[in-house]
C-alpha cells in the first residue's frame, strides 16, 4: 500500500486543519500527507502519486469533487483509490451523487477532527 | 312588436294577462248566453203559442163572419120574400078590386065577380109553385089552388105541428090590416109539411083575408148553398194557414165529424173513436174539454215522417163556435214552437262564440302588444344576467315602460363601461402581479441559492474554527496543561483557556445546527426537498427515534424517560428520517426544558385511524400567548428561569416539525399549563403517500 494521503481543498485553512489532524498518521505510521488546491491539481496528483486515501472537497474551482471522483474511477490503475468526499452539502441527495460518483465515504462540514482521524484510521486498517 | 308566438307563449306575464282576458270574455259570453237565451227561448215559445192561439182566434172570427154573413143573407132573403109576397098580395088585391069595380058598375053580379076572382087566383102561380089563397072572416076558403081546401071551412084547420092555422091569421089581419106568420104546411102535391112563411092582408070591402106564402126550405136551400160556398172558401183558406212549420187548423162539429182537416184521410170522417195515447180517452173529448179555456191540450202524436210512433209532443188549442156548432182547433208540434227559439238560441250561441273567438284573438294581439316590451325588457335582463352586457332592450316609448327600459339600458351601459374599465384595470394589475410574481420567484430562487451558498460559505470557516479549537484544546490538554501543574497562576489560566475553548466549541456547534436548520426550512419552504418515502411500521420508527435521544436522558438522572408504544401500529409511508427528526426534535426540546421530573413518549392509533404521537414533559410549561406562536420561525419561549446552562435552540426546530407533519397531511399542536408541563402532539394518516 502506497503510504500517501492526499488532501484536495481550495481552502488553505481546511487543508491545514486536515493536515494537522492527520499529523499523527505521519508521525506514528509513516504516511506522507500531500495536498492539492483544486480539482485538476488533485487529479494530477492522484495520477502521479497514487495515494491510498484522498480527502476530496466537492465545491472547488476548475473541477469539482464529483468530477474528480468519476475520473479516478474511470481509470483502472486508480480504481483502488479510496475517496472520502468532504462537503458543506449535507443533504441525502448530495450523498447519493457522491456514492454514485464512486466515493467511499462522505463527510459533512463542519466535521470533527477526531471523527476524521478515526475514519482515516479505520479505512487504513490502523485500529 | 308582437314577436313570434312561441316566444310570446313562453312569457308568463303574457300568459297570465291573456288567460285573465280569456276568462273575462268567457264569463261575459257565458253570462250573456245564459241570461238571455232561456229568456228569449221562453219569450219566443210564448209568442209562438200566442201566434197559434191568434191564428185560431182569427179563424174563429172568420167563422163568426161567415155565420153573420149567412144570417144576414137569410134575413135579406126572407125580407125579399116578404116584400115579394106583399107585392103579390097587393097585385091580387088590385085585381079583386078591379073585378068588383065591375060589380059596382053593374056589369057583374057579386057572385060572378067572386067566382071570377076565385078562379083567376086559383090558377095564379109564382116563385117556386107558390100561390095565393083567400078566406073570409070565418076562415071559409074562397080561393085555394088545392081543390081539397078550396071552398071549405078552414076554421079548424091545423098545420103540420098541430097548431090552429087560419083563424089566428084572420084575427091579425082584421086587427092590424096585414101580418106574417110561419107555419108548417105541405107543399102542393107533397105529404110532408115544410116550414112556410105567410103574408096576409085584410080586404075589408069583401070581408076577406088574402094571403100567400113561401116555403122556407127554398130560402134555406139558398142559405145552405151560400154556407157551403163559404165553408169551401174557409177550407181553402185554412189549408193555407200554417202554424210554425207544419201546424194547421181543423174543424169538427159537435157530431165529431171532421169536416175541415188538411189530411184528406181524416177530412169528412167521424173521429169520435180516435184515442189520445196520452190519456187513453177519445182525443176529441179531451179537445172539447179544453175548448175556450185558453189552455192548450198537450198530447203525444206521430209524425207523417214517422207514422205510428206516438212519441212527439203536440199542442192543440180549441174554440167552440156555437153559431155553427163547430169546434175550431189548431194543432202544432211543440218542438216546432221551440224551433224558432232553438234557432235563435243557436244563433246567439254562434254569435257569442264568434265574439269570444274575436275577443280572444284581439286580446291575444292586444296583450301581446302590451307585454311585448316588458317581455323584451325581461329577455334583455335575462341576457344581462347571463353575462351578455351588450344586450340592449332598445325600447323607445313615451310611457312608464319606456322610462323603465331607457333607465335599464343606461344602467346596463354604465355597468358595461364600469366593467370594461375594471377589466382594463384587472388586466393591468394582473400583469403587474404576474411580473411581481416572477420577480418573487426569481427572488425565491435567489434566496434559495443564496442560502445554499451562504450555508456552504459559513460551514467552511466554521469547520476551521471548530476544528482548530478542538486541535488547540487537544494540544493544550496534552502539552500545556500538564506543564502548568504546580504553578497556581498557570493552572488557573490553563483552566480558563480550556473553559473558553469549550465555549468556542459549543457556540460553533450551535452555529452548525442553526445553519443546518436554516438550510432545512429554506429547502422545505421552496419545495426543493427530496422526500425519500418508504413504507415502514410506525411503531418501529417511534422506537428508533426514542433510542436516538435516550443518551440525552441518561445524562440527566433527575428526569425519568418513559416510552409507551401501542402494539401492532400499522404501516405508514413517509420519509423516515424526517419523521424521526420530528420526534427527536420534540424529545430533545422536552429534555432541554425539563430539569427534573418526567418525559413521556406515547404513540397509538386514534379512533379515527390517525397515528398519534404525544411527547409530555413536566417542565415549566408554556404561557397561552406563546403557545400560538411557538411553531413560528425563530420564535423561542423567553423565560428568565430556563435555559440556564443549556444549549440554546435555533428557533427553527418546531417550525421544521410543523412543515414536515403538514407535508404528510398531519397536524401538530401543543397543550400546556405554566408550572405543570407541556404536551406536544402530532397526528399523521396511516399508510399515507406524500407528494414529495
């Protein structure tokens, strides 16, 4: 497993919050935390770095999270990438769209840092 | 102006007036007919009867005149005979004187003269074998053509009736000089005596009485001849007499011989045996009985056209003419007397009918003309009522109807103009409203979009605030707090930092809920919610909602939480998350406001089939004024003694609950008393399908 976690969000504070939250995984489990500031950059990074886990914001400039998600799922060598969508849209409809686009999980902003870390641990099988 | 009849006949006004008119005309017609016809009929019948009687009276007068004429004739004839007799006797006397003048001259002796006179007179004849006789004062016959009488003593001679014949005449002659006498004497050469009228004259020079006579039969024969002629004339006249149509006059004598009758079968016959079929008596006897009473005899008789059928009423008036011993009778069928009356009655009926029809027709036209404008006005009014404001009566008259019509037309015109103006205004307003509505919709879309993006924009910084606060709290607890131990001031500061971080976290939680609720209600109100409907057992859902909030109650040991769900609650179709949201909201409110006491959740099915959920708490209760507004947006119960140390609500929870319950055709309400607690209840239909 490629020990890389990618954070894609156009908000620098959110990126910073997630990075700080995941610092534990970096320190304790040797994961590398990567980040991208928009959808295109995020997709390019996924292709180049092939991270095990991606925290993907939905509402972003250039390419939104759903589109990135679909692109990733279309490419066979990226299909194993686990994507957790992060969004302010908390409706069931949005959740559906995300799942259909190929997202593994769906987190609603504002999320709890502990929850996010727990989710990441769970997905990565670190419990 | 009269319009077409079907229209006219549909007009109630016309029908009423026309019917009234017809009734009045009919009453008048009937009155005229029934008042006049019986009277006229009776009068005419009486007149016909009078006419019948008058004809009979005239015939009676005719008979009377005939009788008088005959009597006159007889009298005249007797007088003429008397004169003749007197002349003959005078001539005889002159002859006697001339013969006896010879005696005076001495040429003849008295006996010779007497013989000559006797011989001469005996041979003298006049008239119808009439003769002269001479007797002396002793009734001794000096000259008589009958040799049995001549030269005999006639003093004891009696006539055919046994009366002394000659001496009374001698006595009259000697007393009065002359005289007349009737007696019964046989004709010369005949044996039966006949009535004879005699004239006799005194001849005193010789002491003789000279006489002559004539048989009355001879006079009567002339009278009878005259009478027969008169009767024949009478018969001829009577045949021409007609009473009514076939009525006639007939005459029978006291011997019941019908000697004048228009029917030749009866005329000349004896009718004594003819029976009156009505009484059974001889008809003639009944007729005689009513003679000269003025009343008619009514009896049944047959008709020439229907012989032998004695069923027709006939009336006869009878008069007895004593002069001839006649019974004059007139006879007529009563129906003929009534025929005139019937004809007149029928004519009056016909005239009445014609007048009735004419009056009805005139009334039809007249009432039609009278009601036409009213009808037209009412038609116009009906059209106007049905919405045709272009209807105009157009009636121009100088009477009240004209004024009414003109006023009506102008009112309708005014109305039409007003409505036109109103229409234009309504169109303008509608246009404005549509525009405003479009703008509102646009605004609504903008609002929704705005709310959506605002909530997104809010969530992102909130995520940072909350997240970093948490990280700080974690770092602080892990790294800084242990280091502050032992330093009183640092410990105090550390404690305050941790407290403040807690406030930041609590407030950011509240802000998160607020954003969620605002977004929720905005979506519900704009109809953009996707209602994910499922069919589920209502009891299970309530149970699940109760479990979701159980944790809240277990954190408050002074509050007992009981759940009572009726067994076997039916299925219902709704968005389970939304219904759970409602129940959880009510329960968390109850928990929030109840510091000590109990909260009870009950669910059951009402008698009317609705599913009912009650959340009862023993909290502070809600004032009546507040109860009305508690389901309004952003409304919160304001009380000094509540919400201390409790997370504040957003003021949207109950509004959202209300929207959800009402979406499923249900109802939500609260019953509360300050100091005793509140019960929030809602009902929804079982097995319902929302419209989403």
